[in-house]
């Protein structure tokens, strides 16, 4: 095998290899407890907000390594307003949800205006937003906890013990819907993978080796089915997972298949050249941060539904989880590089580390040390590998 291709392949799949090794380590360290169906379910439900926020954070990072520090506070503020709309103002659930998402988007757009058109550094604008919306969360909730009593809202966004897709296929034992979803998802993935490979090969593009393509396909199909079987052994598919899958599919398509998605990569790669080519770079920045506000609003709904309450302390350090997931998942600290599947790998890795250490009874402070070390290692790997690539060229 060509050494250059081997190195490129190793760099491309480093985090997946690390994810497998970390999972094996915690499976051994917890005596298999981390792989129990209930813990797999908890991993998804407890980290749904990370998947959503990290997907939005990726777009900000792609524009040049920029980040949004305000997302945790926006999550708290939007969740608090949604609770007030439903419980204090007695608005219909649908109206409350739409208003909450609209407010999240407007917050994102407000911050995006200063970043994109006034050119205030994103770090400063979002740092101000982090302080402002945390304060406003305390103001609107008056420093108190607001219980969420709406059963429809809680079930829709994945909170509580009965928030799962109903097993309308019936029967005893394994959840049939979870198994059916897994089989359908695998079938769709296999068809798309083979179709893409054959199309690229037919048109003369570099499609990679058949062994690598089909080997990767088999591995991903196996992972999907294992996860679905584990979910089927517990209660089935949590509704929070549906929102995560929807976000991943939509934004995965946008970043890889659309012109707008390519603009994010272009701005992060070379903003001046992108602007000279006729692309409105201000609009790209605006879309990235306005979209971040929308997804922070969605994460706010997922958070208060899971907790079945709104509190002024929710969302603390959420921005760090999202940023860490992006960099661990392969997003470049300089922008222009990163994918939605990579970010999901990073988020899963962070979630497994958190859950594995919790099951093993690791001290909370040591958990923070480990997470910080993993993040630093990921960024060092990115910087060093790019430097070596530059020198080689």
C-alpha cells in the first residue's frame, strides 16, 4: 500500500479509531455496563443537545475557526421563555414552540449582524451574549425553577420516561420499530454508498479503492444495527434521537451538497479570495451565526423537555461541549475543514468519556481534566498534521 495514502487514510479516520479504542477501554473498565441498552439510551438522550449545538457550531468554525460562546446562555433563555409561554401565559404548545424557535433565531441574527456587517470579532459579540442572556434567564425566571407540565411538549422533545416512538408494529420482546428503522437506514445507506461509488468511477473521478469503500460501509452498517438492537432491547427509539437525526441529515446535506455549504468552506479557506470571486462573505457569516441561534433554541427545547423544568442554571458549559465536539471530530482550528459526521463522532466520543468515567466513579474534577486533555490533543494533532502537510508540499 502507498505510504502517502496510508497516512492520509489514518489522519482521516483517526477519531473513529480513537472512538473504538475508548469504547473498548470503558467497556473493560465498567465490566460491560456502558454497553447496556439503558446506558446506550442515556448516552443519546443526555447528549442530544450536544449533537444539535455542535452541528451549528461547525458552521461558525468553518468560517475561520470562529466560535459562539453564547449558546449555553441562549439555550437557557429560550427554554425559559418557552416554559413561560406554556405554563404562565397558557399559550398552545405549538405556538410556544414556534415563538421560542423564532426568538432563538432572532438572537442569532442580532449577534450575526454585529459580526458580519460591523465586523466586531465573534469572540467579543458572543461573550457579551453569554453574559446578557444568562442574566436575562435569571430575570424572566426570577431565579426560580419553572416546572414544565405539558405532557405533549415533554414527549415531543424527549423528556421523561415514556418519550419514545410507539411500537405500532406490536408484539413482545424487542421493539420492532427500532429494528425496522435500523434495517431501513442500513438499506438506504448501502444503496447511496454503492450508487455514489459507481457514479464517481463511471465519470472518471477518484472513488478510492473498492475494499476501503465497502469496508467502511460494512462497518457503519454494523454500528447502526448494533445501536438499534440495543435501543430495541430497552424501550425503543427516544424522540430526542429523531430530532438529532433530522438535524444531522439536513445539515450534512447542506454542508456537502449545496452551494451555500461550499461557501462556508471557501470563506474559512481564504476569505479574501472568496470575496474576490464574487461571494458575499458577510452573508456567509450572518447565516452561520443566525443559524446557530436557531439550533440553540432547538437545544433549549430539548433541554427543558428532558429536565421537565426550566432553571436559570441550565446550559452552563454547553458551549464548551459543542466546541470540543467539533475540534475532536476533525474541524480545523483555522477553519475551512470539518464535516457533520465528524462532529457527531466527536460528540459521541465526549459522551462516552463522560458516561464511562461516571460509571467508574471518577471524580468530577478529574473528568474535566480528561476532557480538557482530549480537546488539547485533538487540536495539537490538527495543527501538527497540517504543518507537516504544508512542509511536505
